[in-house]
C-alpha cells in the first residue's frame, strides 16, 4: 500500500504503555482470559477451545509490557499507518453518508497495550481488535498484527488495513441502527445456535463494509499495489471461524460460529470491494 503521504486522523487515542492500561495487565490478563473462557463455554463453546483461550491469556500476561514501556520505533510506524487508514475510512464513509443525506460521525480508535477499559468492560488483547458501541470506539493492541503475520499466516499492510476497516464497519452498523436490531434478535433467539447466526450476519456485513471502504479508498487515493487484495483475502480466510476452530481443536462446529466461515468472510469482503455499495452488503437477506 502507498499510504505514507495520506492524511492522519485526529481521532486516535494512544494509550500504549500507559499506567491505566498496564495496571490492568500482568496477572489480571490471566484472570480476564478465564472470564472469557467461561463466557465462551456459556455460549456453547467447546471446552478444549475454552482452555486454549485461558492459556492464551496467561501467555499474554507473562509477555505484557511493563507500565510506561516506551513504544518501539516499529510500533510507532504502525501507529502512524493505523492513523492514516482511519483517516481514509473517515473520508470514505463521510462521503457515502452525505450521498444519502446523512452525517457520518467518526469513531475514536484506541491503541492500547495488554488490556484496556472501555464502555464494554475490561478487555484483554488476547481477544483481538474490537468495537464497543457503548462508547463508539474501536480498540486494538498493535501486537495483534504480529500474531496476524506469525501465527495466522496473514502478513502485509493491506491485511492490517482490512482489520481496521472491519471494526469501522461495526461503527457504521451502530450509526445505522443495525447493531441494536441484531442485539434484540440475539436476545429473543430461542437457541444459542440461532443467536450465533445473527452474530455471523452482523460480522459478515462488517466484512462487506470493509470491502466497500477498500473500493472507494482505491478509487480516491490509488493506494493499492499488486498483491494487496490478496493480503486482505488471506486475512479474511485466516480469521474465519472454521479455520480457527480446525487449528485450535481439530474439528469444526458450525452452530458455534459467531463471525462466519473463511469462505463467507472472503465472499462478503469481495462483494463490497467489487461493488462499493452499501446495499450490496445485505447479509441478512441472503447468505
């Protein structure tokens, strides 16, 4: 990606290495992973995967940076990249909303280390990037990008941009009222499998919205280089529920999917990328 000359967003909140972030780290991350593991079990998850979640959190606790650790030069460059990508989402969605006679309110993006407080509670970096509708902020520990490359086999800057665009896709859903509607559907669901199916549709739509951003970012900024789309598709494949379950527990349980299969995640990202249209992302009307 040719991103270096791009505008940087003013909506990045950098909490990396702060006392607030680090004070929630250390042993607390291990406790947080236990809670996440229990929630996973309560939602019908496999016990083996729950144990892996706990182990991941404990490993993160052992390797979490100490308080006030200065970010590395590499992480500072990555933070600049995140800021530029965020700015491009602001530009793209601002124009798309304006075309429909609406106003786009950009979210804040929080960079943190180890663990973070949000309106959605305390969250460990072990759960990956997330969006909290309660405070309209996206959160990411930059160490996730190292895991994306080394553990999930999805390197490249466009793969990293896809992750940001997906979380901003959740913000778009929040502004459009989709997230609230899905939350009500999940609460009214008669089974865990039914509730999970609504979560999958929401996540796939966020993938599609990430594709919509990519379509317009390329047309407006001409950022893309050879292989960039492949990087995003590789990332979408790497974080599909079936791929993660197969790697983690050796088998797949479709009823427990909450984000969608690798094939579906790639298909919906491509649908948004090819069309550049919000109405092409109706994951609720068809699968």
